[in-house]
C-alpha cells in the first residue's frame, strides 16, 4: 500500500485549512464587533450620570460607589482585578463638599444685584465655609514672578479686599519660556498667592466648576461669568476687553475699583483633608506566552465635578461617555473568541478633575513595568460628534495604522490625527503623565459636536450624547487594540 501523499494535495489541504481558519477568525471578530451596542453604552452613561453618584467627585463616598459599579461590570465579563486581587488602586485625594449654593451679591452705585446660579455664578469647589464682603480689586492673573520681572500685585493693596482674578498666564507660545511660566498657571498657586497678599476673598472670572483648586482657611470664593465681570468694569467706566488686552501684553493693568463697588460672597462647605480615592484597574491577560508580559493600557477618568447643594453635575460627556466606551471595549475584548496576545489593562482614573492625581499615582506606582507598556490610549469626552481624533497618532504609524485600518474597513468615520510635540505648559489630560514616563500615547476624542458642550456644568446630561459615535468609539477601540495586541512585529 502506497502511503505517500502528493505534495500538491498537501498544499491544497493546508491552504484550505488556513483559508477556513482565517475565515473563521474574521467571522468571530465581526460577530464581537456587531455585539457592541449603542443602547448598552448609553445605559452605562445613564447609570454613571445618575443622581445617586452625586457627580462622582473624586474622594467622596459616591465616587467609590461608581467605582464599585464599574468593577462589578469588569467581574461580570471576566476582566480580572489587576491590583493584588483588587480592582481598586487607592491614593490620597482631599476634597470639599459644597453643601449649599451659597450666595453672591454685587453692589454698585445706587444698585444691588443678587447673582443667579448657574448662569451668573458657581460656588467655589474648594471654598472655605463662611461669608466675606469688601471692596473689589482687579489683580489680573494674580501672579508674582520676580525672576520673570512680573507682579500683578505691584501697584495695588488687596488686604481685606475681594479680588477679581483671571485664569491663565500672559504667555502662550509653546517653548522653553512657557516652561518658566507654567508653575504660575496652577489655580493652587494663584489662590495661595492671593492669601499671601492678604486678600479676604475672590471672584474667579471663569464660570467653570473646578475641583482642581485648594481649600485655604477662611478664604471664600466663587466663580462668575464674563457678563458679570464686564458689568462690574462698565460700572467703573472701564472696558473689560481693553484691560484684558493690556493684561495679555504684560502691561500690568491691576487697579482698585471705587469704594462703592463691592461683592459679598457666602459659602457653605465641608473639607475632607484625609480622603482617599482610587483608580479602577482591570486586566485581560495576554494569550501568548511571550507577548503576555507586554501591556496595552486603555484609560479614561471616572471622576467628575460632584454636586453643589442639591444640584448634581452629571458629567455625562465629561467623562461618563469615555468610561462607557471603555467598558464597551472591555466587554468585547473579554468575551471575544479571538484573544489579545498582549495583555490589556483598563484604568478608570480617579482625581483627574482634581489635578491628574490618579494617572500620576499609577505612573509612580505602575502595576506593570513602564518599559513593557507598548501604548496608552486615553479617552476623554468621547461621546458627542461625528468624527474621531487621535492625538499623537501620526508619530506612531506602526500603532496608528491598526486604528486607521479598522476605521477605513469597518466604521467609515472621519478620523484625523496629529504628530507628537513636547508640551511645555500645564498638563491637561491623563495621558500626559504616561507621556512624561516615556510611554507612547494616543489621546482620543470626538469631533464636530452634534449637541452643545456644557463643560463642567449641570446641563452635561446624557441628552447631549450621541450614542452612535459612542458605539463606533468602542468598536474602534476593540479592533484597534486587538490589532496592536496581536501584532508580532511591534
């Protein structure tokens, strides 16, 4: 009996097997791809934006409840706890609870106006509790930088007064000079400098709820709208826009308003100096014995702005949307028949709104070696629009190509990318901490907003989300991450 099998038959059988195997793999990926549902992602966002979590203020009990809910989803899908058998990587995170809306009253010549919430003012997220009132003094950016030849307080006395303060710094070019100005851009510096100069209180010319400030004894403040500041200047016979132009040109336009122009600010808060928050960390272990030690990180911040009195800041777009997209991708990757060869780590960051606390803590205390981390992709406000943008994508084509190919073949959205460039200014997103550690990063967000963007505002609810773009974001993550994870040439 002749047991020899012709080579042509062996080749034909091998080709048929490989072809069938490839077809089966493609079908499995497509099956998982189509299982990602906009309805489910919207339900995730509705849950995280619900009143019971009180705006997910990092460090608060309600933040931990939201973290536990996300961890339960990871557990349901088989995403393993990544921190010594726990889903929670804890770190210190002080915070203040705003117990009531307080009150801001402006008095001018022959008039008095009680400002309205939230159109005219927002309580200070870390204001002290109490009441202050006094004459107004404009101090520009509130910066004292002798080494740069700059002092906003040089020509004014603010002791016992209420200052009007601008956010930002008077230099914008992204270069080494900006690096010298950057320490003065932080809200904490500005607040401490105001107290150092004897200010009794402050109105911040920035109507944005912001936990990224500092609680200082007896220092009461509130955020006010541009319209209110313009009116205060107009009552003093000054052009606010002209003064801001002088400020940006470093002409030091600080001045005291007439004595009859006063502000009264009351606040009711409770400070928790020893509070703790956490990152939620889940792991899908790689299926390849050699590649499993290499890590791909998908991250996005879970925390929001909290609540003020009985008014919740839901944080639907910022950033329940990004977290929901990540959860959708996590479920897909965990339940997919085609497993990632490299390990995939999901991190839902705490403390982002307070100053990138969670991402900074992770980079200083990594769960996996930094040098083994192939990519960190961060999602922030990925839920309102018609297209995608991947910051830094063009600088890492070997990684970006997987996302571009997925979009071109399956999703068909407008997708743009930028090249990486060093940022000399204040870091604004979680990926910046990974970038500083030498990790390749993508920042992913949506473009061409369909609905108004209510940034750090009570109107940031799920009705301003576009579920279709969220579904496609999760699908793009699933395909892109799977491509990177299984690319043996990286």
